[in-house]
C-alpha cells in the first residue's frame, strides 16, 4: 500500500521517460489497479526513438518504423499525452502544456497537477551562430531527419546525374558533416557506404566523383572509444577517400558554400550538423536548481537536489558519478547510463511511495561501440579494443540486445537477415515529405513558400524540421 494517492507525471518519452514509466507500471501494478496511483507521460511524439539505429535507418538497412517504439503499446497502464510541457512550477505542483488540440480549442495551454515529477525531456541539438546554418543545415537526431537525409543524398545523386552544369554537379556530390562524435561519424560512414553502393546504378556517377568531408573542431574523433581507436577511425575513413579535417570549424554555409576555418571552401547542397547537444530549453522554464551548464542538479538517488518529490535522469540531469575517482564528476549523457538510471529512478519512486530507503545509482561505464558502415566498426569495451568486422558485429549484437521489446528485436534481426540475402534498396521517397503537393497543383492551387523551389517543391528538399 502506498502512503497516499500518487499522481506521477513523466515529462519526456525518450530513454528515461519510457523506461521509467514501463518499470513504474510494473512496480505499481496493484496500486494502479486500486486507483491509488496513476502515471501520465507527456511527450511530443507518441513513440520512443532508438537513436543508435538512426544511421542504419538512413542507409536503408532498417525500416524507419522499426527504429521507434510506440508508447501506447508498451505503456498500456499509463496515460500517454502527445504534447509539450512548456513550463513547470514545482512549488505549486503544476505543469503547463500544449497538445495537438490546443490551437483547435482556442482555450490556451493546459494546467496539469501532479504529486511526483519525473523530468526527462532529453536534449536538443547544440548549434552555433554560423551564417547559413539555419537555412541550409540538416540535423541528425530524429528518425524524420535520418530518412529525410537519406532521400536528400539520393536526390543529390539524381541531380548530379541529370545536370549539364559542372558547378551544380560538384555541389550536389559534396557532402559536409560537422561533428566527430557518434552521430556524425556513424551517419557519415553509413551514408557514404550506401551512396558508394548506389553509384553502380548510375551511368555517369562514380564513387570518385563524390566528396565526403568530416569537420571536427577538436584534435580527435570518437573520444569515447579511446585515442587509439579514434586514430584508427581517421585512417579508415581516409582510406575510403573521406576528407577528415581535425582542429577545423565550419565558419559559414551561406549561399550553399561551406567555408572552413582552415580557409577551404566547398560549394555544397548538403551540410549535416551533429556537433553536440545541449539541455532541453524546458529546464530554464522551471523553478528547479540547475548547474552552470543548464542541467538539473541531482543526487546519487536521482532526486533533484534540495527539492522533494522531483526526480530526473538522462541528458537533462547532472547525476554524480559515485564510481569516479575524481570528486565532482558526473555520469556521461549516454544511452547506457540513461537506461540504467531509469530503472533505479522508477524503483526509488516506488520505494519512496512505500516509505522505504532509496537506492544509489552506481554503474561504471563499460565502453563504447561504433559502426563505420557495412562490416566496419570500432569498439572499446571492458578495456579491450576491437576494429573491423568484430567491432561491427559487436555493435549490432549489443544494440539488438538493448532495443526495447521482443517485437522490435525480431523485426530488426529479420531485416538484417534479409539485407544479407538481397541487394540494397536505393529508392528515394522524398515526395512523402509533401504528399499533397501534386494534388494542390492539379487542383489549381499554388505551392506554399516553403516548398516552391526544389524538385518536389521544397527548396532544400528536407522534411519539416530539418532546416
């Protein structure tokens, strides 16, 4: 029995939000059945995205719908609200949110009251005031961005194949990726591998015609896999004629020209921005304590420091690392920590409601794996370094074991098996991004301003939210 009725609000449907709600509905099953507890999950999307699979989805190795987990299916005992929390007043135990029906109703934002708060909105892309980035840059954080980028790359190859202008062809076949972390390196590796394969079906485009450029501001890439594996990754990418530029920044991408800090200039129609993340803006709209980097101050028990009935984990939380040798260290904002923190967080909420002592989160980082394309990868796990096929196989095996639900595991494994038996799919479905464009023209309408210039209407041929 819980000491009193508990209304639990989970903000965010990512790793922490989904896994916390999933474990809470198991831990509090009887209490939920008796009406002593209720769990509400507020999330902008009705699904959780398994982000490590985004590069493979972009390369066509995995279907986009198998990269996401529908929250309503895995959280049948929770109330899932598709909306966005815009402010939290924890002293009053209220959250302000908007839903898909807010504009239709015309009544303004909603006020949701709660007893226990789990704040896990995650992070957003960290951008810099680079001229032209907001107009031409493409992100790589959502499944929509991953599939939009795949369509964009293939359509640039179509443009290069059909144009008679050498300048247009050169810009179409130049792809610039900014950021040497997991997202940037894996996305570049998978898409370059896919594009190189696709050239066999073009009569006038060869792998040598394409320019793939990786720009990294520091002196190394993939720092999570260690210095040795980072150097190997640079060598491997350069062996594939990928131009890796360390200690280099993107100064501008205005007028479809990437200008780098080393003086290089590349006419390009593709600039992919993966240069890190920052805490979600929602955190600044709360009355909760934040660190100087904008993350929530947390205790090792995953409570928010000095605030009762408030909990946090994942990218939005600065969780003390009790396994670190140096004092004041925090756990890295990785999926490995987020999934394990969610389990402890849910257990501690249940313990708190039952008047029991809380557990401390303690997990030593075991290592990292990264894919560089089909049959290529690097890994640094439990102090052991792997590269090539063994690392690639470990990458797939690890993430297959971690992707939520048996349904998704089986579907992903089946797709990997089929991709090993049949040829790659190299079809671009860019028209999915504006499905009404053809009908509007047929009905005598005019394309809206945001899709009037590109091959299918959109100037940059990107889905909503990419630019």
